[in-house]
């Protein structure tokens, strides 16, 4: 799982940099697609927490918090108590 989170964090950071440095609409759209897919992923909460733990890039942290928010909004009631506590401790 740690390797997966490392790869996800790298992909989010790369997409943030690509979005910020895009020289045309196609590059920007491709980076945006990666970031939106990240936020919509089934594991968005865990992925977001993983990205927060692995990067200091503000844009990546922004998208990580967005992923956590979106994931929590979709499924707070179905989260296990331990997952809720991890979110509360990690984000608040």
C-alpha cells in the first residue's frame, strides 16, 4: 500500500506541476483530468491522507484536502470508526 501511495503522491505532484506549467489547453486538460480523477477515486480519503504525508507542494496539498473532503462527503456514514478518527486527527 505504501508503494501505491508513493505513486499516487508522485502522480498528483506531477499533475499539479503540469497544470501550472502547461503551455496549451490540451496539457492543462490532461493534468486537470488526473487531479479530478484523484478526487473522485473510491479511496480518495486514504489517498488524500497519503499525499498530505508525502508532499509539501501547496497545490498538491490543496488537491489532497479536496480529495479528503469529497471522499468524506460521499461516505462519512459508512466509514469505520478508526477511519473517522484518522481523518479527524490527520486533518484537524
